[in-house]
């Protein structure tokens, strides 16, 4: 069950941060926010500001006026407090805890809401720079989150230096080394009759041999053992090309050197930039045909799988994974596809260039095309995930 709570935690935090960015940016330029939801419908618990406090509503199944079972408010309670703001935003905890959204007044988004009255507190009434600021705020928050996570992990953990000793610190269950019977703590003595003195010697021998047979000698409890195994392969983006490396599924021990707070910030920034650069390189290789979907990561199923694996490994791996995923969410959302933040920004830039807004009908059509494309892409990615699991 670890992967379930880990997935909910990881996606819940990152989506909340993303939507919080939109919410704060909208409020900063005077846009009325109708709903801030954590999770996807149906609503479960809502809080709405009223004159004498907060109105809390609990939603569940109940018998409606027709006598049929309906989902709706079953419990209400007023929580008294001094009224401090004029906000009428409904803050919602929805039943499906794997997402979230901010519903702003006067915006044509994936909800296909066309109720636009040109009121001064609506999205469409604001200037182009204000609109772009609001639509880009979620991406900015995801990048800030990644930077904070990477910096925090670096400060707590220290700077990692690979131990030179050729001892196995970690094994991946589905890869050749684990299947062949190697264990944590085993020391590699030789590979294909090449003597191994350092961990670097291991990578020099194995990386050039994807899907190849090797003879390996290792030491365990003072006794030497030998085995014959077939290496696996892994695609690694390097300098605008995809290298296929030989791997057997082992990792070295690390020595961690304490670093200052300032150094951790530098490492956090570098990790954020490098993660973004790797995504750009991977996408460009996918578009050019140098790499396939199978080699370029996965979708929600793989995210859940990795969340569970990193959670089992500890908080440091989990937070590092969250940082990488936060950068991925930022990149995906900035792509100029209608239905994503980047699609909204792209339309705003077109309107700025032609110096007039697109018609409501045109925006609806563009939005529908974008949502259809995203749905097709999601189905493709999930199908790819399932195929990977079956293989």
C-alpha cells in the first residue's frame, strides 16, 4: 500500500503548490477566484467565507427530493470568526485526491465555462501582462518547489561522492545482478577477466556492453564466487543524442560531505536547471525520432510505481523524486497546447500580436481540440505504462 499513500502525497503536494501559484497570482491582480479545489470532483468538504465566519459543508450520498440517491450537502456548520476579507472563494477538498484546480471568474478553460460578464474582477477584463502572470504562476511555483526540495536535500544529506570501493550498495530487483544472486555488500573482483579496483572500473567495462554476456567474479564473506549473466540496457540522453548503456542493476556506496547553506542553494539551482535541461533534450530526441516513448519515461502508472519505490527507500529519495517530478510538471504545463497553462499563454500572445481578442467561439474550439489531444496523449502514455509493466 506504500505506493498509494506515496502517490497521493507526492501529487497532492505538487498540484496544491501549482494551483496555489495561480490562486495567489489571481488575487494579486484583483481576479475573483470562485473555487480553490484540492482534488477532483465531486466535492467532499467545502469552506466559504460569509459575513459572520466560515460556512462548512460536508457532501455525501443522501435521498433527494425525487427519492433517489444523490450526492450533495448532508451537513452544514457555521464557524464564527471576525470577517477580515471580502473573498467569496469556495475552498474545497474533493473526493478524488489526485489533482486540483482553481476556478477563476471569466476564464475559458477546461471547464468550458462561458459565463463572462466583463466585470472588472474577471480574468478577461485584465491586461495581457496580468493574464500571463496568472497563467505562468503555477509553473513558477513548481520550479521554486523543485529548487527548495533539491536545496533542502543537499543541505541535509551533504554533497554525494561515489565511494571508490567496488562494493554493491543497492540492487534493482528486476535487473540481472539481483536475479543472478548478487547481494548488497558483495565486492566485484573482475569482469570478463578484467581486474576491478574501483567502481569506475565497473562502469568502464559494463557500460559499453548492453545486452551482452559477461563473466563476473565477486567476493562475499572472504570467499570468491563466479557467475555468468546477461547485461540489460538503459537509454541515457547525452549531448543531444541517446546512448544505450549496458547495466546490471547495481549502485555504489556514497560518502556525503557536509556543505554550507549557500552551497546547498547552488546545488539546488544546478539540479533544477539540469533536470529541466534533461527534459528538453529528451523531448527533442523524441520528436526527432532518436528515442521512442518506451525510452522516455512514463505516465501516471510509472509515477505511482516510482513514488512507492522511493518512499520505501526513505524521505531523501522521495523528496528528490518530488523535486524531479515538480520540474516535469512545470515543463509539461508550459507547453503551448490548449488546455495547459502554456496554451493559455500562447493564445494571449497571439491576441497581443493581432491586437484584438479571439472570438468566444474560436477559443472554445481551440480549447476542445487541445483537450481532445491531451486525452489522446494520456491514453497513449497509460497504454505505454501498461505495456512496460507487462514486459
